């Protein structure tokens, strides 16, 4: 019974601390107006435009077209290399094989 009451008291104390912290965090700034002096608001004068009226668009650079057959061959080669690495690890598992870098140009 004493442990239950102790837990209840500690829970209520923790709740009070959280409530005080929450109230301090969400307190409005108007209550601190006596402490902080009021500063006059100065309107900023726009001397330069951030976005020009006519944005300069660079000419479109044509992308290199890579044949799909070449991409398929690279993917197949990558799959073969990964399968060979998995088979060699299954045959003789070591820590070095597990953490070794791949020789494939694709990074996984």
C-alpha cells in the first residue's frame, strides 16, 4: 500500500512539473510587455526585387540517350555478381566476406 501511495505521489509531482513547464512554454508574450520595452516597427523598403520580371532560363541541354540493351546488360551483370557473392558467402561465411565492398558499378 505504501508503494502504491508513493507511486501516486511521484506521478502527481511529475504531472505538476510538466504542467508548469508547459505553461511557461506556451505563455503569451503580452504578459512580458512590462519587462521588455516596445520597439517601433520599421517597414522595410524594397530596393531590389528578389525575382526578376523575366527569369533567365538556360537553354535545355539534351540528355544522352543510353540504349536499353546496355542498361539491361549492366543490370544482369550486377545480378550475376551479387549471386556469386551470396553463394561464396553461403559456402564459407566469414566476417570479411560479409563486410567486403562490391565490385559492381552499382552501389547498393
